[in-house]
C-alpha cells in the first residue's frame, strides 16, 4: 500500500497564470514540474536537492498546505486524496490527522510548557470544550510523558519551550507527532539549523519512529552523507523535477556532479565525499 501517491504534480509561482507567461502580468517560475512519486507504507525516504529545488514546496503540497496548479493531478495519503486537480479536498483536516509535519524552525509555542506543546498533537481527537479550556485527560498526559521519554527529554516536560536547545525543541516536535498518532512524518530540513550532535539525535529519533513504530518518514536534507546513513531510498530534485529516485547508496560524488553540476558541493561536502565513495563503492547508480 502507498502511504503517499503523487501523480503529475506541478506548481507555478508568479503573477501570471500557468502557461500564460510574463505577458499575463509577470514572469512565472515552475517550482514543481510534473512530479510523480510513490512512497510505500513504512519507508524512510530522503528528499535532497540544492536550495530552490522544490523540496519544501513538495512537502507542503503533500500535507495539503498548498494547492497545486489547476490541471489534472492528484495527491493521496494512505489511499485518500488530499488534493485533486489543484483543489484541496474538504476533508483535509481529517486526513492531516495522519500527517506529522516537522518544521525546520520547530513550530513550538515558546510561552507554553513542553508538555502542553506536545499535547497539542492530541487536539484533533478531543471534544471542543477540552480544546478551548486546554483540559487534557489523564490518558493523553500519560501518552505525552511516554513520548517525551522516548525522544529523550522526559525531564523537560514542565519547562517552557523557549528554554530548550534547538535539538531538544526538534525532539519535542517529534514527540508531538507521536501523541498525534501520525502515520506519516514529513520533516522539512529538520536538522538545517542544528549542531552535528543535535542533528544526529534528531535523525536517530526519525529512524526510531520509522523502525519501531512503523511510521512512513519523508525527510528533506541538504547533506547527502546523512541521507545515505539513515535513508535506504533517496529522491533528488533539481529545478522542480525528480532527477533521481533510487538507493541512497548509489549517490556517489560522480553521480551528484552529473545531476547537479556546480551545485553538487552544496549537497556533498568535501570532507564527506571520501566517506560517501567508500560507502558507495560498487553501487550501480541510475539517474531518472
């Protein structure tokens, strides 16, 4: 079964309508161009690409935050359409209950406690009076405590979110996805602003959610060596198009140079190149 199914997804930004060009009032930019992508239940997939390649835009379309161009297309989550032909479905909020979206900038409410931020993940299944009063049942508080313990910050539950480090805030966001009971995790460059040790911990948490809870994880990354270490499959974007979809182990520096040219160093740092070559030795790369 597919956790995510995307057919012919395109997105154009600009003042003119798709296909009308600059004469319609401004130059258009094709952020996504005929994307076709299937992700099976339980997969952990890396989404890579240089800045401006369309990674964040793609994830936001999958989550139903942004509507695609008005042309034949479809995005399904666990067999249910979240948008069709450039229109987000009316049931989008119900479908989003199965999607945990992890933002680069944590998206926590700083003045609230860590526990309350995590409990926000339970709001969709609570009656209106509990949502308005913030009166969470004991079962949800126990679930929150267990989730925080699982991501390694159980002792931070009573602290304000603003007191946490960046890595701890990102782990709180993952705990919130656990409390939400999400089945699909979309992580938009979750380690971009973190130090190496915090980055490792967050990626370990994502792998744990995938391995131990069976969650489908799609994570956008800048570092190919991280994708190779944590994700068996990588989808590479360039100028809004899928240019590679296959084993992460096949992403040699030579293939990245072929796919990205002068932008390749942004994805594979010099000190990681030797490690990548060693890990990939003997792999058979295949570009789309």
